[in-house]
């Protein structure tokens, strides 16, 4: 979501160009606004557009529920679906309609125009909508920071925090946010401690940490740890086997301030737990997973 001109379509195009073989479904209000590079397009129809990288774009002209159904019924359905809301839409309402069999809402990202947001939130016509968009975000993407100096960037962060308190944010230019932030990290490809570097980001890099153990986790310990995450955590994703009478395994998903544990609908390929976290520089620290590691040792 995000206001008109904030850079939502630019971000979507960035995802499509850099998706590295992931099968994505992208739902948009109007294909005419989507500036997909010509070399990405394989074929186009009235409702869908097939892309050479395995992604599918689908119009929202028939409604969100119908479009989601179209994507789910494809012979090879997408692994993840990205919905680009209209600039005058309320992401909270769209997110509420995005569930259903075989679907799980990961989170709501709202793109912010670093240049225009101060005027937008007080505008007599769109101000209420923009304020509601900010409040509905699990994660903010502050775009166009290259067009304001460092002093104004700090002022904008403080200004936005008044309307979206406690919501983590990543700053960028031209919508160039790492896929790991937008779509979630890939546990199997993560190193124990590393940096995510992406050309075009205002942040020169992002911190990433990974955790792996061969024993199931106590669900109470996991919940306590997730509810005490430090500020600046942008993404956590992984799979964890659990002790007790709960489902044998769960998907762990954190998008900004949104934390969700959902039953894992398949048999884990490995026992124990595997989690990957991404955060703003300095937000994770060497002891980020210390409580989980300690709890695991105590149970031995």
C-alpha cells in the first residue's frame, strides 16, 4: 500500500526484475500503470500477464477474491503473491480479504514518499487515507530518500513515527528493497551471521542472523522471545518443531511489528528449528538468538 506516487509500482517492478526464479503472483489495479521491462514479458491476456521469470501478473478488475482464485488454480501456482493496492485504498481492508484456503497473510508493507508525506498527511482530500495507510503498516518502506538530505531524513523518520508508532522502517531509493525484506529470508540459504548489501539502499547494508537447532522448541519460550524483539527487526522467517500438544511444526513469520505462528502444512525435511532474521544495521547484535539457544540447552 501507500499514497499515489510513493513508489509502489517501482517497488513491484524491482521485485519482478530481481526475483531470481521465484514463482510470484502479482495483483495490480491496472496493468497500464505497471512498467514491466519489455524483455520480461512473455505473453499477455485481458486478465493475466505471463513473465519469462516464472511470475504472473493479474488484474484486480474482477475483485481480489476472484484474482486470488485465478492464481491458486494455475497448473503451477505461485509460491508467494504480492498485492499492489491503489493509492487511495486502505491496506487494512485489503489484507482482511486476502485470506482463504491455501493462503496465509505474511504482512502489510506501506511505501512512504519521503518528499511528499508531510503534505500528504494533512491534505484535506487524501490526508485521512494516508494516515490510515501508515497506521495499517506492519513495515514501512520510506522511498525517495535520495531527494532529501540527512537532516530531513531524520526529521521524516520522527514525523512518520508519530502516525505509525513502533512500526519498523527501511529507507530506500527507486524502490530497491532487498527481496529478503519484501518476501522474507530463505532459511536454507542463510549464513550464521552476515550482511545483506543492496545497491540503491540508503542503508549501506542490513544485519542478518540465523539460528538452527536439532531439538524442538518450547512454544512458550518461542512466543516470549518473539514478543520481546528489539526495535529495528524487519523480517524473521523459518520453520520450528514444537514440544507439547500443539501442531508438530509451525511457520514463524515476522514482518515488522506483525508476528505470526501458523501450522506447517507439510512434514519438515529436517528436525528442530531454522530461523533467519533481518534487521536495520546494529539492531540484531551477536546475542540476538541467545535466549533461544539457552532454552534449548536447559531442556537437554
